[in-house]
C-alpha cells in the first residue's frame, strides 16, 4: 500500500510517498493507488497539486498536477552544486599495511 500526507510541507512540496504493509490509513494521509504513476511526482520533487476523492471514508489520490512554478522557485533558492569531489592523490593514500607498521613502530617506541 502506498500512502502520502494530505498536506504539503511549508515549502509547498509533498514528502515522498510511503510504501509498506499498513494495517490502516493514519489521519492526515491519503491512499495512493498502485496504478497511479509517480514519475512526475518525483521529477518535480513533490511539488504537485493533489486531486483527491473520498471513498468509504478514505481519502484517495485520483490524480495530481505538477506545480512547475513552485518547483522552479524552489530550485532558485537551492545552494549551488559543489561539483565532484577532487581526486585523491595516490601518494596521499595510506594502506592498512602502512597503518599497521606505524602502530607497531609507535608501540615499540614506548
């Protein structure tokens, strides 16, 4: 069973859809049908507008629309991507053998 909160975060995005073997649907959550595609939901980082309906006292998501404006605004305030981490110089790399030798030397020096 898939569940989603019925209210968005303060940013306007919904948190990820929860999957599990739930015994009941908690208050404030809605059922996300298995056949409802999640591609756009995750592509827009949860910045969507949910369409819901009541069925037998359960809130069910019947569809959703990407909230592109909110998603674009959110992307604007993200910190810049730091890029890839620099490659480590092979000469700076310490092996387990070198560490063991250093420990033995330290122990013998006492």
